[in-house]
């Protein structure tokens, strides 16, 4: 496919996949105000984030068969409506229970939208075009963690915390209009119908050597970033004393690095195959995690945490596009279900890794580095042991 066509597809799908990172990042600066509103602790409000991520991961095995059986377009429209409804429910919430319900519904909507994006890319593209599309999506996705906290802080300061969810509702409405106008059905005619609640096909997917190995590589990349997002406020603000503005700038700078790296991967893909790209990215993550352990233990301050994280972020960008494309490649006849299982593995595994890292009996920076080392080391070992016949599936 021509470069302009790939970019056009990415621009069409981008609003759908932005539901996830926007839903996670935009209201982080509003958590203290929300805690005050509901007479709750910040930890109670953070449950809404956990619910969102849980729904984003665990709901995918349900949306995969729906996308294969009924088409990508109907699932995209339904998911967008769910995200819109959940955001409006959060805007009107007068109790913590209502807020949590709204966030749960938003997470389900973001989940369905994510499944559609991966399935449509697999429907429309092959080989290096797939890698390019995933890399462009991952790169532009970094606009959310770069800009969303700044936007959320401004909305909260001037309009109150509910304005964050009103923004998400308006974003979902515009996305719905875009999908109604531009998103065409892409499900191949040979797509196999999938039982909605049958686990057999998911077991078959997981037993495939390429899917399992590249899926774990995706998990290591996503786990690295979610662990960082979870622990960075503790490391940079509580332990190192950065204020909200400086924290947002550091956070944004790291996101810009991921974006820049993601946009260089399509050029690298002309020289390295997908397997080598994934292995290189995982090795870079591992090096960054080890450097973070050393830097935080040695007391090197912000630089001792963020410079290693820059390595991890570059590794994330190198790994995720190549590993996602390789995991999805063998499953043109059930791309929806493959996308669902891949997303479920990524998000639930990453959520579990970040949850575990936050509860390790270590300083937050050391916990972050150790978790990155464990995730990346396991993924790199599996990639190195993957038989040649499973590498870079067509």
C-alpha cells in the first residue's frame, strides 16, 4: 500500500484508539479535586482508573468474536456510543459509585474500539505496511500522555473536574460522526464466525508459537510503560520534589521521545525484519531497566530515573509495532479474535505488572526498574528461543 494510504488509514483509526490513553491520562491532575468532591481518598478515586484498565483488558475477548461475526463498523459504532455514555455518566456523577460505573462503561467502550483498530489494520495491510501502521499509531498515541495531563490540569483549574469528562464525551461524539461518515466495513469475506463465549479458539491462538512469543513481547512493552506511568508521580513528585508543572513537562518530554522513535521505526523496518526489531527493542528496554536500578540506588536524582526511562521508551517504541504485527500476521481469517486476545494479554498483564511493582517492598524507582528488567528479560529470552519457522510470519 502507498505511504499516503497507510497514513490515511492511521488518521481514520487514531480517534478510536485514543479512547484508551485519553481515558487514563486526562483526569490524573483532577484526582485531588475529585477526592474532595466525593469526600474520599485519592486511593478511592484511583480505583476508577483500575476499573477502566481492567475493562479495557478483560472486555476484549468478548469484542473479538463480535467484530468477526458482525463486522468492524458495527462494533466501532457501539463502542463509541458506550464511551460517550460512560463519559456523560461521569459528568453527572453525584456519588463515587456512579463515577465508578461511568468509568467501567468507558473502559468497555475503549476496549471495543481498540479491538476494531487492530482488526482493521490486519484486514487492510500486510507485512511492513502493518508494522508502519502500528508504529505510526503508537507514535501519535504519545500525544495523549504528552498533552492530556496538561489539558486536564487546565480544564480542572478553570472549569472544574467534570470538564475532563465533558471533553471526553465531546471527543467521542466527534469520533462517532467520523466513523459514520468514513469508516467502511473491512471484514474479509472468508472470516470465520467465532463462538462468543467459547475459549477453544483462544487456546488455539495462544498455543501458536508466534502469537504467544510476540504477545509476551507486547506485554513486556506495555507493562514497562504502565509501570512507569503508575510509579512516576511517586518517584518524581513525592521523592524528588518536582512540582505539578515540572512533572507534566518531564512526562511530556518522555512521550515526545516515544513519538520520535516510533516514526523512525518504519525506516528501520526496511533494514531489519520484524523479529529483529522486536528483539532489539526488548534488549533496549532491558538495558534501560538495569540502568534505572543502578541510577535510583546510586541517588542520581531525576536524571538517574528519567535517562534510563528514555532508553526504555525507545525500546517500547521499537518493540510494540513489530511484535504486534508479527503476533497478528498468521490470523487473517480471525483477526478480530486475535486482536482481542492480544489486547487482553497486553492490558491485563501490564496492569498486573504495575500493580505488583507498586506493592514491592522497595523504593518506587527501584521497583520500577526491577519490574522492567523482569518483563524485558523474560520477553527477550522467549524471542531468542523462538524457532526460525515462527519468526516474521507472513
